[in-house]
């Protein structure tokens, strides 16, 4: 006969206000990390929010997944830009990618803070 695990914790849903705040943090944390690490560590903030809160509310899950999708595309484009630095165009593309990702994250953070559902433009859905 199996006994319930006394250390298992159930995930309780969070309030709509907390979901809005965490949705905004899901965009703001990678934005700060991206700026401080020249685009290399932006995904960490998105990933942490997604893994910790994906089962606690649909709104925070959607915004964290969108933020993570933006970071995945940003990483791919930064790698391509780094390779293109051989032919000098990468020196223009790399900062452009960071600026576009920054703008998308700022818009996402504002939309999340306002409680609006939002899908970032030009971003395929890889994480749901």
C-alpha cells in the first residue's frame, strides 16, 4: 500500500494581479539580463518564470512562453549575426537584433501589466 508523499506540494493558483505582475516580470527580467549580458543570458529570466509558474495560471504561462519564444528567436538571430561578422554585416545586425528584442519585451511587459493577452510579432510559437 503506497502512502502519500509528505514532501509533495500542490501548486495553488495565483490571483489575477499576481499573474499580471509575473507576466510583466517574464518580459522585464530577460530584458534586463539581455542588456547586461549583450544578449547572451536573456533566456534565463524567461525560463525561470516559465518553469516556476506555468501551472499556476494561464495568463502568466502565456506571457512567459511568449517571452521564452522571443528569447529563442533572439538567440538564433544573434548566432547568425555573429557568423555574419565575418562579412561585416553582422556588426550591424547584432545590435539591431538586441534593439528589436528590447522593444518587443517592453511592449510585452506593458501589455502583461495591463492584463492584456498578447502574442509577439514575428515570433514563431515553439514553447506553449
